[in-house]
């Protein structure tokens, strides 16, 4: 990609990620335990040129994202090596993109983000954007809709991430980069794929935390579930997943640009289960956020956008501008 990239405004202001933890200055070697990396590795040589960290839950899905982005960035089709030296996560480098598998839920992504922030800092990478891609349940939107999160609400329908530290509950705001969200939305111009900005409800688990009726336990009625989901809908929530509050809070706290791009698989106001038709097109739905994010990255890098059947380029839609603020 080095020969093809036009340096865009996103790369001009070279801003290195600072770590506000004073205790890190006292250690001679820092261990990124769950990535299997340390500061004695040549992290700068390995990761200094990354500009985008794209993460999702499943290792197999994110490996497919890495392969897809490699082709779209015109990079050699060499074997992709998992750079994570532990079995906890997945880590693949594709030119300026670091592709990461974060597992399921807030605890898993929280651990990973701590170590990714340190990796970015120690590698001297600058202006790195963090984008989470994934699947979600919709609230009042049709299956297959791409929802780019404007806000993240916790299970209590508040825009905050709660964490217990030293026995005390601490609440921190869940703030996502609105300029980045708008720029991502501008890259979606296929009229056959519904896309929107919306708030995301971040649940603490897959079953009771999301008001599902098909878990091993259920102490509420379907009417209770619908009432909760309608309250979330009235607050602007258009989808449900399990990582956005932790992701938004930690990215804001670290001072990095963060965005969440998910596709909906069902409308929870209608059903808890995917329809047979949506099950058949599951793989195609999963790829929708991937295609959108790669298109955004290519525009940021100044690369030519290929037309394809999934996300076709519409001449009436203005091109997204580099994210500069």
C-alpha cells in the first residue's frame, strides 16, 4: 500500500497515544499478558505504521476480514500470521490495519483494550482509530440494517459504563467520535442496504440481560420484554450488543477515536430468533460492516474504491472526506 497511498489529512497531525498511568514509568519491562507480547519485543518495528485497529468478536470472522481487507488494499496474498502469542485473542496485521478478535462481552474487550492502548503507545504509532465491527439484534429496524453507534447505553438505559474498582462502583461516560461515525455513514451508499446512525443498547449478557425468552431462566413475561425494548427504542436505541459501553468509555478515556459498526440480524420487537431466510443469508449479513469499514479505510488512504454487488458506489453520493477533527 505504500506505493499507492496519498497522504490524507487523517495522517498529518501526528498524535501519539499517551498513557496516564504513572506506575508504568517505574517498570523496566511491561507485559501485554493476553497478547503474549512485551516491551522487549520490537513493537515499533512491528506496529508503528498502523492507523486503524478493527476488532470483532470471532477469531474466524476477523481472519476473514483480514483476508478481505488485504485484497482490497492490493497487498500480497501471503499467509496471514496470528501475531497474538497467547490463545486468548487473535491479532493480524494487514498493512496499516491491525485486525483483532476480542471475544464476547465487556470483560473480554476491556482486557484487550488496555493492552492494545499500551501496544499503540509503545510502538509509537500515531493517529490510530479504533473501530469495532460485529453483529447485533435490532430494535425496530429490519434485519440486515447497518447501525453506526452515536451513543452507547447500558442495561439501565444510561450513557455510562459502570465498573467496580477497589470495591467502589465507578461510572464513566460512553462517548463515541461523532465525526468518525458520520464519515463511516457517508461511505455507505448502496440503496439496498439500510444504514443509519443510532444509539446502541449494551447488555451484560446474551439472555436475561437482553430480555430474551429462550434462555435457561426467564422470570419475566413477553409483555415485560416488549415494554423494556420500547423504552430503549424511545431513547434512540436501534440495536443491542454486549461491548459498546466498555469500548466507548475506554476509547474516550484514552483519547482515541472510536466507532462501532454492527449489522442487525433480527428485530427483537418481532422475534428472539432469526427467520429461516435470514439464517440462509447470515454470512452475507456479517460481511456488511466489514465492507463498509474497508471502504472507509480505503478512502482515508486515498485508494481507489472497487464497485461490487454488496456496496455499489453511487455517483450521487459525495465522497467521504478524511477525518480531521
